């Protein structure tokens, strides 16, 4: 684990958990929409079958009633019933198709909302991770500066062979720390 991202694992686990939950919710939405579409189709087939049987029965009754009528009248009546049945079936198909598209649109809208929410949560988690990394870097820099403040007089005394005033020492160390802070050599790969 990186020393600059102490909670990287938990953040990645949280992001993975968010994605898994979104996938489960999306799957639930799609399954529900599919079941609803199947139900609509089954109901329309059942309704169509009932209407067909009713029209067939009416046609048979009408045919029996007018059996004494001319053959031409019977053909015309049959054609009217067929046209009526065809129009009804087209209308039913259009309504069923519209309902299926409405459910599909609703499912897509819910999925988009989930994606937007997931994206926002991931952005927030990434921002938090960057803030944690910045805090960690700043703390390490402060620790390093404190260590240098503590050991630098001894190191300089040993190298130069004499002690320098504390104020001069602090000025030199702060200058070097500013240079280090501005270049951040530990972040380069």
C-alpha cells in the first residue's frame, strides 16, 4: 500500500461496493421491465384470442342468420368482419408496442440516474483520496523538517568543524525546505 494513500484500499473497496450495488439495481430494473413487457404481451395475446373467438362466434351466428341471403351479401359481410378484426389487431399491437417503449424508456432513465449518482460518488471518493494524500505528504514534509531542525546543527558542526548560530541554521534549513517543498522530489517516478 502506498504511504501517500493510507486508505486507498478502503476507498477502492467502497467504489467497488458502489458499482456492485448499481449493477444489482440496474439488473433489477431490467428484469422488472422485461417481466412487465412479457405480461403485457401475454395479456394482449389472451385478449386477442378472446376477441377473435367472439368475432368468430358472431360471424358464425350472422352467417347462419343470413344463409338465405345471397352469396354476395355474405362475402361482403365476411370482408367487413375481417377488416374490423384486422383494424382491431393493429390497434392492439400499437398500444402494446407503446407500453413496451414506455417501460423501456423508464428503465433507461432510472439507469441513467444510477450512473449519474455513481459517477458523483466516485468523484467525491477520488477527491477525498487526493485530500488524504495531500495531508499525508504535508505531514511527512513537516516530520522531515522537524528531523532536519533537530539534527542539522550536529551535522553542520561535524562537517564544518564549528557550531553556527541557531538563527543562521534555521534560515539555511528553511531555505532548503522551501526548495524541497517546491520541487517535491519524492513524487517523481
